[in-house]
C-alpha cells in the first residue's frame, strides 16, 4: 500500500464516489490511489498465473483423466465465470481492500464475514508456500546447479531443496511488498507482460509441431475409469482438480480497489479480463501441448507434465527459455498471492478482527505499506514449507485443502448475496456494472457450482489425499479434518474472544457513519 492522503482528497475524477463506498463500510480513505487499469488486470492474471498452474498441474490431469481431461478446463471456467460475474457487481459497489472478507461481511453479517475472511487468509498463507514449491519443479530441470541440497537422489534432497528455493522466493516477495504497492505493481506488471508474451509464443511454437487432430486428442481417456462405479466420470471429476486448482484468485483485482483509480469502473473489467484471458491462453496451451507431444501415452506426461512436452517437442534450448519464463510467472504469482494476503490481513485488522489488530493495520510511514502483515504472512508460509521436508504427505494434503478453503470463502460471498437478492435487498451501484435480470440465475448457478466443486475437491480420494504409504484415515479425510480444525478453532476464538472487541479502529474510522440497516455494517467497539 502507498502513502496516506487527507480524507476526501481523491486522486482522480470518479475516485470520490469510491471513497463514499468506503465511508458506507465505515472506513476513511487512507491509501493513495496510484494503480491503473493494467496494474489491476495484471494482479488478477498473475494470481491465476496460467504458466505456473498449467506447468505445475498438467501431470495430475493426465494421470487421472488422460488427454480428455482437457474438457475440465472449459467446465471450470464456466463455473468460475458465474462467480466472477457476482464479484463484478460487488467490486463495482464496494471496491475495497480484502474484498472477500468485506463482501462476505456486507452480504452475510459480521460472523459470516469473519469466517470467510479467516478461511481466505489461512488458504492464502498455505498457497504462498505451495506456489513457492514450484521453483523446485522447474529450476533443477533448467540446470542441476539449482539442486543445492545433495544431488536430488537422496530421500529428502528434493524436499529440503524446495524449502530452500521457496524460502528465498518468499523473502523476495516480502521485501518487495514491504517497499510499497508501486514497486510491487511495476515488477508484477513487467512479469505478467513477459508471461503473456511467452504464453502466446509457446502456443505458436506448439501449434507448429501438431501431429494429431483435436478429435483424436480430446476423446482419448487412456482407458481410465474402467471398473469404477462412475466409470470415466469418476476419473474425470478427479482430474478436474487440475483445472480447479488453477482458475481462482481473480478477485485480487478488486482487493487493490483502495489503491486504484476509478476502481468501481475498472475492477469489474479487470476481473473478467483476467479470467477470460487466462481461460483462452491456458486452454490453447493445454490443447496444443496434447496435440504436439510425440507420444500421447508417454509415461513422462503423468510425471514431468508440461515440462516434458516442451523439452521433447521444442528441444532443450527453446525449452529452457520457456522454462525461464515459467520461473518469472511463478515469481509474479507468488508476489500477487502475497499482496492479496496482506490486503486481507490489513482489512480484517482494521476492524479489530485479528489479534494485535492495531499493529497489523498500521501503515508504515516510511515504506507506506502495512509491513507487519507482509512479514507475518511470509514467516507463516516458510514455517509451512518446512513441514514438507519430513512430512511431504501432510504438506500435500494441506496445500490441496487450501484450494477448497478458497472455494468455501467464495461461497461465503455468493450464498449470502443470493439470500439478499431473494429478499430484494441487493441493489447494484447505479450506473456501474450490473447483471440486471440475469443476476438471480447467475447467482444461483454460482452457489451451486461453488458447493458442488467444494464437495468434489474435498471428496476423500486415497489417490489424492493419501497416495503413498503410510496410509492414515486422517490423511484421506484430510479435507474435512483440516478444515474442521481451522474453521472450528478459529471461529471459537472469534466467538468467545475477538467478536467482543470487533469494531473499526479509531484511526481507520470514517467521520461519516456507515449506512444504517445495511447487512454487515461494521460494529462499534464494545
């Protein structure tokens, strides 16, 4: 975040109305608006990070669904588009930091807001660790010199090296975020530009090496699902996790709303553009990779994934260049995840909804950003990374479950929003993005999609949550156990301790009281 400025002094025409939206939530406009259209678009694109996600999870989709798993990509896009459209209406009405938390609070009340924010915050810190692991998947393939711990053949060599590389990356994103949003935005935008150019070039190169038709490729199931109760549908639903694990985070464009010019107009556009661009580019990369790989049934596809396709199809020189672009994509993805987490922690803290809220919500006068949240989130992510050294299965379970928690946090927004629509209490901002008469059916689909995909993600599949021995029931049922513990313990703390202190902190409070009678208006200190 950037320097504070006097209340009511917007940076550009149109920002005054957005400051009024903050006042309705009970906050005064503290943060200087410096980000433009491409900055917010880049934030959403880098969080989704097509190159990071596809290169990290392609092997999973192939292993469980064969080439035909590609169809999960448009399926997930269609579902997430419904969610994104609901978010667009909210972003136009409330362009505010910690968007998910504030939207859930506004739609469902303070308790729903807290649990939605807590789920999202926990998932963000775990995701920060999970994304950092992608360095280990890519850098040693470019050059063995990046295998600093052992030679990679030892039992814990890869895991320990992943912690080392990941910690360096988290340290970098912590420092960048501590130095302010402008530096973060410049690095992120440059990285996203490189990622987009690299992705388009990769699509062209793969298209030039096509060896089979789409019909031949997209109907090949590798015989998976045979003998299962649901047949290939069961295999496909498992493989769809590879797409579901990628296509989220588009709300980041709205979470930077307090630091963006005219966010009520630009944030909805950034959300949709980020999601649509990621869908198109990612879908073409996956399709042309499957159509161009020399052997569609090579075992390496389900082990090394897209890295194998690039190196075997394009050769080592071009392949290494592409992989370096993937490293850049991983870096800006990590940066965007960390940035979103900081805004969320700041947003909850200024409502005094976290321990030490006064300190967590303080904007450092020198670096003009909440430095403490940046450091806290970075340290928690590194601690989670360390688990990977001796307990890789537990780490795998935790990182998989983090994605479910994000889907649940989204559901904590769309479900209460649907209730508000049915009660006739939801009104989009006049003159801004509106779904009109399509709002209700889109909202219904968004809720059904969110609930259905959450169940699919959490389903206790041994191959997903306990693939390697030792086999334990708590790993297979890890989604329910971990989310139950995180949600239950967290909400218990909130209910018995923190909620009695909840209220916008004095130094962040608007001089204009929040609108009376609106769902989820910030409570006064008690």
